[in-house]
């Protein structure tokens, strides 16, 4: 039972990662690899500040800002440097590794004995692992609510229109480059925020903790789209977090059958691949049923 509660709690916390990538991957239709660097950047900034005595909440806010700045770099490479989004993200991600080492001074930093956003009297009074579930739920509701509000403003609608059809958006007077910059800053800001929260939950930050994060985020998005269909935008954002929780429960189930935790990245890739192939398999099955039904009628 504790393992299930822990997986649900981690699903809520990692849901921020899925939300961040959803903005760039689905709404903006941009392939952004920056997230692999932004996640450990948010973690390293938050942990380093906490170790130096900064308030955990201010450190978490700083992680969001650091992630936004990383997104700004990628956006400027795309809009001003005319570099393809995939390559721009890889360049930023590569550079962030050195930034992480400069921020932390070494490859990993522990939060042992330090105060975090989870070091709260109420959270400590909860049963084991329920602190991450409670805190994760509050953070998810707050962030998702703010995102829904933003996306339904005039500016947010312009942001969505840019992702749908940049040429049409430009013809309507929307500053496409500005929307790209804002979108990538917001997307990577959320990823940096996720890194800060997860690092405080785990009790450490490591420069290599971003490896495979884009697969985790994509899995959350794809699982939510496979299971929860025909949703409006607001419901879809909530579904991304549910996809993150389901993904964590799938990993837990796989690990329980005896596979080593060293194979998590391989398992993540396989889960994502299966989820992406499922709609195609369903479509083929439906087509075969339709053909067979037509043959029987003949």
C-alpha cells in the first residue's frame, strides 16, 4: 500500500513536467529538448539556495525563473538565430550541464538536515508518503488552474493560435516570435519548478537527474490522450497529471514483477512506444472489423 501511495505522490509531483512539455509539444507544436537540461537546472538552483539558507519557497520560485531563462535562450536561438527548434533545445540542454556544475560546485548536493517545502508540521503529521500526495495535489491544482486561466485570456488564445497555424496567426496581427518566446519560457519554467519540487522530495539534486525526463513527460501526455479522449483543453491539462500518476503505477507494477530499477529508462521508453502504437492498432482493428462487416453484408 505504501508503494502505491508513494507512486501516486510522485505522479502528482512529476505531473508538472508533463504540463510543461504539453505547452511546447502539443499547444505550440515545438520539439523542445531543453527540458532535459531545465529539470536538473531547477533542482540545482533550488537545492543550492536552500543549502545556503534561502527560504525553500523562494528557492523554488528561483528554480522557476531559472527554467524560464533557459527557455528564453532556446526561444532566442529559434526566433533570432533561426536555428531549428530541435537543435536549439539540444544546444541549450548541453550548455545547462556546465551551468549546473557551476551552481552546485559539484555533481550532486544533499538536502540532509535542511528545511524544504515538505518540512511542514501538518505534512509531517500525515502518514508516510501522504505528504507528497497532499502537497502534489495542491501544487497541481494551483498550477493547472493558473494555466487554464491564462490559456483562456486573449493573450492565451493568441498563444494557442500561434501553435495551431503560425502563418494565419501572423496574418491576424499576432506577434508569432513573441508567443514562441513566452511559450518556451513558461514551458521550461514549469519544468524547472518540477525539478525543484522533486529534488526537495528526494532530498538531493544531481546533474544527471534530467536524463530521460523528456520520455517521462511524453509518457504522461500520451497515456492521458490514449485513456482520456475527447476532452476540452482545461480537462486535458488535468488529464496530463492523471497520465503521470498512471505512468508511475505502471512502473511500480513492472518493478514488482522482478525487473531491476536500473532498467527504468528502458521500461519508460517501452511504455511510451506501446502507448503511441495503441491508437494505430485500434484504428487497424476497427478497419478490419469494418471490412469484415462489409464482406458479410455482401
